[in-house]
C-alpha cells in the first residue's frame, strides 16, 4: 500500500513538474514574441529619430555658417564706415565736389550718430 502511495506521489510530482514546464515554456514564448513586436515597433522610431537628429544638425550647421558670414560682413562694414567717416576721407570728398571748410554758423550738431 505504501508503495502504491509513493507511486501516486511520483505521478503527482511529475504532473506538477509538467505543468510548471508548460507554464515556463509558454512564458518564454510569450516573452520572445513580445520582444519581437516591441523591436519591430521601435526600430522605425529609432530610425526616424536618427533622421530628425541629422536634419536638425544640418540646419544648425547651415545657420551657424550663415551667422559667421553675417558677422564677418558686419565687421567689414564697420571698418568701411569708420574709413568713410574719417576726417581725411571727408576732406578728400569735399575737395572733389568743390566744398571748403565750414564756418562756425554753418555747422549743425545732431544728437544721434549714424
């Protein structure tokens, strides 16, 4: 009788192990399928993010180049303005068009500078 009882326990133990194995196998399969679905969904998102990042970097690089060119032009224009407003240049241009030195009543002062 005890031998029969041990056999029943062995059968129950084997059934329990089989049930645990099926549960483990099912969860492993579910995890694999879920991982594949997540990968398939996230791969295009990662590619899209990479493309957007590259477009933003390209735009930023172009804007930086444009800013550098405008700053360089501004510096050149400031130098040219300083040269044109120098007293030597103003005297030379005045002589070219026949102007002479202004008398004190002919000079007007402006509050703002160009």
